[in-house]
C-alpha cells in the first residue's frame, strides 16, 4: 500500500519544526510515505497540494485537526481513500475512530489497516461534514478564535469560550425541526446538533448514540437551563451527555426564529435561519 501524508502546518500547538521531527518517526513506521504540506501558506494552497498528492498514492493520510480533514474531504474526489493522523487541538475524529494517543501507534494502525466505509452529512446541498450544529457551539468557536489571537490555546481556550457564552446569556430561539417530514418544535433552543459521531473535541461524548456507519443522521436538540447545560458538559467530558431531545433521521431541516451561526467539523460555516442536512451513506472511504 502506497501512503502519502498531507500535513497542515498550522494545526494544533506544535511548531513546524517539531512536526517535522515527530513525522519522521511516523514515517519510519509507515515505510514508503511521501510527506507534503508543511510549506503551504494558505488553505487554498493546502488543498491544492492535497489534491496533487492524492493522485499519486493509494491512501491519503490527512495530518491535522477536524477542520483540516473536513477541508480535504470537501476538496477531493469521492473515490479518494483517506486516513487520519490527529495533529489538531480537540480532534473529535480521533475519538470517533478510536485512535490511540501516540502518533506512532496511530501510524501502526494505519499501516495494518483495512478499508472502512463511513457516512457523511451533506449540508445545504453544498458541504460535506461528519458533525454540524446550529447555535451555541458556533458562538463558542467565535469566542475561541478571539482567545487564540491573544495567545490562549487548547482546552483552556475552549473552556473559557464556553463559559463566556454562558455568562453573557446567548440568546435562545425557537426552532422548528423537520425530521424525515415530521415536525418537532423546540422552544427556546440553545443548540441543535446533527452528527455522525458521538464526540466533540477533547473526548466530549455529546451524542452518545451517534454511529458513523449506520446510514442515519443523529439529532440532539437542547433547550435546558444553563445550570443543566454546564452539568451536561461536565458529564460529556467525564462520561457521556444525557441532556437533550434525541432523534434519528435520513434528512433534517432546521428553521430558527432568529438568525444563528452554524458550525461544521469545528469551523464556522454560515449564519442564517434555515439549514438543511441529509445523510450520504458510505460516502467516506477510510483506511484505518
């Protein structure tokens, strides 16, 4: 099996030089593996480099965070076989794929891997994702980016951003959610999550019943009080979240009374009042 690795130079907290050293050890495990991307200077340059490398290899290993992987999936042909090396901060995908914490062990898993077919979410007929949400999480991401610009990173930035959202009382909105044609009314909603995986970053098990390869979307709508939500987040970190209204579907349409930001795969997506999601069964070819 011929592997190629595309590396996001800005993912996570590791410097480019430190990434080079770490990936040298990973390459020893993988054997024949071309490594590129560390000299890219923009998102556009990164995905172009990924596309070029994908044409030369059988398995493209994406080294970065959830957003990096999402960018690669959206930029490349659906026939591409992907693998994943977690170099980001939260890395929800790492936990969804049950990857070990040591990168050399992940490399060994990849080298000895096999092909798996997973589902994706098609957002508004335009962007593919493995997790998305409308509401609270996007507000937290806005705040986290500001903190990163001031030098605060990692779990600390996420925690500070989350509590900032709570203390400023993010405005709630009524949501109407069409679930395979049936209507669910969620008054004073804080968030509506549509996902294929149980985890958020930092191993937060937010939607415990979500399954990556069952051909269904997994919805969690939350309109609990703030104290309950803080407790639910603590449970998600330690065990699993038990809050919210849970449903499964093939297609979901969310209409909010007021404009809200949505996020996909840990990156801000867009602002609006209506969002449409449908499942893409077995759309992601993963070597792991």
